[in-house]
């Protein structure tokens, strides 16, 4: 397996090391995450953040385990916590190495004692294993004390012990304890393979400070409960392997599914299963994609892609977490990410389940934009493009599988209903206008942030990428109708598409800049130079001729390229904001007004190489100039082994937002395979007309 290693040089640079974050996931939406120094900097960090209604209702249950080594009556801490004015104790200074190989592994040393701590999660379980190897080189016995800090809060919140709405009732069990969380029906079980558990006095560790949340103007002080401690003795010059397992579930339910007497053999089987799953993902990828040379950075992206695929309990099907730590399964993100997460990896069954997941929640011709993070809440439909990306995801699925039978049986009626609802008019002012273009209300595209109810990028009217997606959908319907229904139905969709294309070319072309307007509204035109115009070139069915495609690519390249993706607005625009920082409002103002978006690298690479006719020299150029900095550099910063959501528009383009974003991984990965390495989908020529 590949390894990311941070040694003493990096770890001794506190500012650098504290910004390196790791993440492991469980396929349910739950995860474990912190920094390379094992100091939490976000409210979202923790050893067990469980998805109580997968993949949502995510709650922190186990925040940390603090390790203390006792030699005689002297204590050596192997842990640290940040408070408002200090980092205490100084255990991070005893950290000699941190590695992902493939799981987070910490190496500590002090006073002749060497401790290695490895974290991993069983797949499809709300559980975490903390495995230890301790070597006592001293000629006297030592004692190790493991202090679990527990909690029960939604990961958007923090806990104040004075206003705490829950309590823990301890129930001893062999080598551990079950904590009943009252008045909830939730439990947290803690078990050790060695030593013994001793209940404590129920103290609190107060006012842990999360520096990232503080800088973002969010709640940042948290209290955690210390129920007791595990004690393990080591004889002189003894080495021990032991583990602590934390599992959560309903009262007297899921936490008892594992036997009470957990052994190191059990832990080893869990570990080997987790490693085997990851090695299989990597092996299968290269077997399927012989064009790809095995690279360490590519291995990490393969594993990162898997981390976003989750099981949704409400449907019993697969879905996509848009980003870690705080995003839910968003429709737009899932459908854009689907090719890179499932199709190039050969996970066609997962692709089908994702399509079924969002189909089941169709309402008024709209696919949900997101599922809320609270159990039982109604899906949110405030999007014009999510439903249109649904069509494109189906098109990509067909290019890879040729499985028309699945589309006809599972999706065809749904697609027909969607088109009719859009033609007749549906929610949020979404309707087909007389010119054949799709009109819509404000704050419905992917640039959807608002401040105090006012959209930062309103884009009301007819946004450029919406028209491209609408045309793409109509051409897909023409193709499917020819196969399923006959010429008459196909001709209807063709006529709608041709009307849209004619109006689009007449109304959206900017002759002064040889590119496209971003939005048109009646007789008004938005002159903002934004990356949305790359979508009409990127999509399989394009309304633009070759000359105009080339000019759009040139304009986007010259005006919007930002090292790790495309800027959301040209630097020459007065509205441009170069840094994504500060308060909620400050960050929201910058989000789509200059911030670099990594996911747009995928559409840009596809469009760029399409107009270059996939010439070999240009493919090599595209990798070296557009992809290499992201893949070979950013995979090893911020979110280790994955890719961030966004970057500052201004150099040096510091990573911001989520440390792991589904479409940031999926779209560059897809473009690498399909466009740079020319691993084209197997059924592409059968699905697409040769003119495309």
C-alpha cells in the first residue's frame, strides 16, 4: 500500500503540521478525522462520528483517547489539546512520525517508551478501532492509562457542560464499559483487548478550542466527558499489542452485536479485511484501466473516490456524500461525480443504485438537490440544474454499460415526466420559454449562496450552463425515444433541441469577447466572465460549432485558470474576491466570485482536449500544465490522500472549504482516464452520433 509519511522536520513545524488533516470513512457517512498532530482543530473532528441514520444524522460520540505513560510516579503525556491560550499538555512534541499507510498511524517516543497508535474503521459499521503497539525498553515496569473523551452532539454543534441535555449511565462489561446516553436511546460501547477499565468520577475536560472554527466565526469551544480510564501494565523490556474498540448503536442493540471478549485475533481480522478491501479497489482499478500507470498519488485518489460512496438507509441504495466533513448527499454533486466515482472504476451497480436513490424522490419533475442531515426532514428541491445533471449521468452510464434495458425499465418514464414538467412549468419559475430556452428563478444554479436572503450571484433568467444541460437532455431523449418509442417521439425532442440551439447561438454569443454571456434575462445580459460557459463545450451534445468551442476554451483558459481549477470569476471583474476567508458573510461573498473550484478542472480538460482533437502532444501538455500540480502536490496537503473543495483565487491558492470533496476527486479523475489517457467508454460510439 502507498504511504504518506510526515517525519520530525514537518511535525516540528507546528503551523504546517496542524493544517495536515486525515480522514477515514465507514461507507455509512460516518468517519474518524483529526490532524497529523492529533489535535482537533474543528468541531467536525473526532475518532467516532457516527451516522445514526445513514448517511445523515451524524453525531460525535468518541472525541479522543488521551494516552499517558506512567514511570514510577512520573507521567508522560502522549496527547495534546488546544485551549484558547495554549496547547496543553505537550504530548505532540513526543510525536516522532505520522503516516497514512493506508490508515492514520502515530509514532510516539519518550523516556524509553515507544508507542504506535493506528486507527481504522470496520466497513459499514459505526465503529472505530484504536490499535496500539507499546515497547517498554526500561528495566522497570510502566503503566499506560487510556482516557476516552466522549460526547453526544450533532457535528454542527458544540457541547457546554452547563447546558448539556444528556448524561451517561455506565454499565461495566468484560474489559470495558457500555455508556447509555440518557434520555436518548443511544449507546457507546468501549472495549479493550488488554488491561482493565476503571470508572472515574465523571469529570469534564472543558473548553477545547477549535482554531479553524474560530477563524471562520463559528462556535469553537467544546466540553467532553471523561467517564473513566483503561489501564494496561507492561513489565520491564516488554512489548505489547492491544486495542480499544468503540461501537455505537441503539440501546441493547447494535453495540452488543460484537462479543464482549474482543481479542487481538478479532482486531487483526477487522484490520486485514479493511486492508484487503482497499487493495482490492486499487487492483481492480488498474486491471480495468490498463492505460493507467500505477502511481502513489493515483492510488490515493482511487481510495478517496470510494470514501464518498455511502449507503442510504431510507432507500436501501447507494448515495454520494458531497464532501467531508459537513456536506450531506447532495443531488447535484452526486450526479456530477457519478462517472468519476463509479463508471471509470467499473462500479456499475453502484451507479444504478445512485440513480435509483434520486429517482425515488422525484417531485414536480425535479430531482432533490440535497437530503438534510436530520432524520425525517423533507428533501430540498431548490435547484434547476440537479435534474438536468441526472440526464447527463444516465448518458454517461449508457456510454459505459450500453444497458438500455435498465434505463427503459427503471428510468424512461421518469425522464419523460421530467421533460413534460419542465415544458409546462414547475417549481421556482422553471419553465420552457417561447424561444426554446429554459427560464428559472434566482439562486437555483450551483452558484447558489446568499447573504441575508440576497443571492451573491442571482443568475435569474436563463443561465448559460442550464441551457447547455437542457439541450444535452433533449438530445439524450431523442436518442432514447428512437430506441424505445419510434421516430415521431424522437422528432419532437429533436425539434425542441434545434429550437434551443438556434436561440442559444443567437442570444448568448458575445462578439466583443468571443465567448458566452453568463446569464440573459429578457433584454439584459450578464457580462461576468465565469466558468459556467465551459459546460456547453464539455457536454457530449453541444450547441456550439467548432470555432466557437475553441474561442470559449481560449477565453476560459486565459481569464479563469487558477492552478488547481477554474476561478469562479475573472480577476478583471470589479466583483472579484481573491481570498476565501473571514466570517460566514465574507466567505459566502467570495465563494462564487473568484474562488477556484477543483471540480471544474474535469470539464475544462475535456473541453480543452476536445477542441485539440485529443492530439497526443496536447494530452501530455494538459496533464503537465493542468493536472500535475493538483495530483502530485495537493494530494499531500490539507486533506491527506484526497482533494479539497476549493482554493483561494489569489496565489498561492491556499486550500479552503471541505478537506475532501466528491466532485473535486471525481471529475479530475474522470478527465485523466477518459481524455488524457484516452480510455474512452466502451459503448460511446453506439450511444453518440459520430458528429459529436
